[in-house]
C-alpha cells in the first residue's frame, strides 16, 4: 500500500472532502464499497468523456471517532467538454446513491450520506472559469451559458447506468488494491486510456 498523500483530505481544487463514516444501516464493508464505487464512477464516466486517469485510490483514513473512508482521482491533462467534466464530477454521488438503493436500505435522508458537495463545487468552479455557469439553486441566469446542476445529475445518471458493469468491476479491484494508476485501470479493462492533450505531451518532451 502506498502512503496517503499529504493533502488526502482535500480534492484536486483544494476543497475539503466529505468522509464516509459507517452507521447503523451500513456495515464496515458496505461503507468501504460506497467510497470505492464513488471513485470508480468518477474514473469511468470521466474516461467516457475523454479524461485520462492518472491515479485513483480509496481506503480507510484516520478518524477522531469511529472509522472513516475516503478516496480521490487525479487526472492527466486531457481533452474533454465542460459538460463532460461536470458529468464526471456528479457521477460519484450518483453511483453511491445507486449502490445504496440496490442494497435495499435507501431512505430519503441518505441523500446526505452520498452527497459530495466538494464534487459539485469542483464542477461549478471548474466550468465557471471557462464561462459555463452551473446553477445549483434555481435557473441559469438570463443570458448566461450553462445549465442547472439537476440537469447535470440527469446526464450523470445516464452515464452511470450505462457503465455500471465496469464501475462494479473497478470498485471490486479498488477494494482489493486500494490504490491504482491509470495504466493499472487500462490493464484491468484491456483497453487504452484516452490520449493526453497536446499541451501536456509537449510539456513532457
């Protein structure tokens, strides 16, 4: 097992990450799986939209009380659309919601268990820097280019459903290995990763 990165409790934009802690209706293994399926969905929905995974990890992390899990995906500079990026951000919580529903223990308040505010913020901030406005509450401002977060979730649900078999495969691999590189993921599915962007290829030359 490789060491946790120094910023393991932050996402790629530096936002605090929510950690999944196990409670009365999910056992330890189920909460560990919940975290892994969240990260696996990011990887595979991102891959579908041309994003090239560099590393993905999912594991138990230090907790002041009880036990806690989190994970993270890092990416090589890749070519994708703003909608593709936003959909990838939403995919983690949508996969987690599907998993809990399939367990047959879903309750309305579980939206709080699976909700990933840091991913939504990443989508809002990341797309906003390119002028694409994601409206979390209410409609997109008149004259603005963008869409509602609820619409992004609908796109993510479609992609998660289409990729569910592969998401399950990667989740099981993460449960065993905890930490995988992009080439590890590519080998698991016997297919090449999307290409790096021309800018990153040039920077590495």
